[in-house]
C-alpha cells in the first residue's frame, strides 16, 4: 500500500485544490481505458438507458448467465460526486456480479458541479425505483434489490435508502457501503489524524463538498450527510467497509454505530494498513480481495436473508 501511495502522489488527486476548478475537473475526468462491454460465458452485459424524471441517464446491466431471477445491486460509482463513471467501475462490477451470482445495475448519474445536490441523488433514486418497477423485464427479483457504492457512491446509496424509506414507494433490501462519505461537517477525529499524506486529504474533501452542495445549509441535510439524518430506524441491513488510513474512517464507523442503535442490522469492518479507495487503487492487494469476497458473501447472504443476530454490528480493526 505504501508503494501505491507513492505512485498516486504523482497523480491529479493531491493537487486538485491548487488548480482552477475547470482544470482540476479536466484532470480528474480523463476517461479510463475503454472496457470490453461484451459479456463472457459467466456474465451477460448490456448498456441501457434509464429514464428519470424529465430526462434519462446511462446504465450498464451485468447479469449472471443462467441465474434465475437473481438479486440486483444498484451500484453507484465514487469520485467525490464530480468524477467517476460506469466505465471506471466496469471491472469491479463484473467481478462482484460473478462472485456473488448477483445482477448489478451500474448507474451513470449526473455529476457536480454542473448538477449539484440533490440532482445526482434524485438520479440514483429514480434509477433504483425504475429497476424495481422493471424487475421482470430485467430478469431480477424485485424483492431483493439493494443499493451500494464506494465513497461518494456509498453516500448516494445511503441517501437512496433514506429516500426509499421516507417516500415509501419502493423497498430496498440491503446497503453495501464502502468507505462512505457520511458527515458534511467533517468533524470526526480521523480528519485530523489523516488530514494529509494519504492521497485523500481534508482539503480535497472540502473541495468536493463545496462543488457538490447547492448551499451551506445542505451540509446538515440528512440526505446529503447521512450521519445528520434525524431518524435511522426502518432502514435496510447494511455492510460498511472502512480503511484504517482514511480521513473518512470515523464517519463511516459512526454511521454504522448509529444504524445499530436504531435497530438496523449492520456490520462494520475496518481493513488495516490501507487508504481510502484501496479496492480501486490496489485491487490485487490482500485486503482488497478480502473486501470483495466479503461484499460478495454479503450480497449472497447478509443482505438477502437478513442477520439473525443484530449484535454482529461492530468495528473489526483486524478486517
């Protein structure tokens, strides 16, 4: 992980806050190498258009070949709400779909600052509601639709789960939140401990939040900052993954504790020796492989059948 950090230190992330916004976004939004959109013997892959209120957004559906009405995970990519893409998360989605024998719908929601909160969140909610309504056409089980993502994508997934509960239009079965952004106040101790030197910095998070929110009052809006949601009761079971050397570590774990206190079935696992985004930056790292395996197992069991023992919710420093 230390070697990866040294390589990443020469990339665009550590300097985005020193550049004009347009230039910083230009560096962050360099398209990744084009993935192979075709499927394999194990996986059928289809690019689709998802209707949203008054518009449409792209999606990519990954469906295990031969699976009869599998569960579906609506996947929301990370990137601080301002970057990231379906293409950038293609490999992750393919791997997880095969490992979990679960369909995945990867969503290309609108990005900030061109589309500030709550526009991206509404896209993600609309995509999830559409997937539930179209479950028969998509060949998935409408009663087993979950939401998940990494970093800002995990923030959006938590927001979708809150909206689904509050609007009572759809039922979400599960949340898969990898190193989620949860606290608009950026107030917990890991922000001080890991403020600089671990690629994602305190200044970068201030920059991301500033580009995402429509106003400072949104910083305490529970749909943007889930840790500030007044009531977390009635939310779906959750798996939360955190990284030891991550300024966001404490807020992800605090959100898990609040979910548990609200009676939500939750498990929080901290992976040692790694930084924010470790599954993307170093997918072959032992901790990354463990996190992917844990995510797949959760999709197969934890998020679909529930957890009989709610005391499983805890932070596990050993990963």
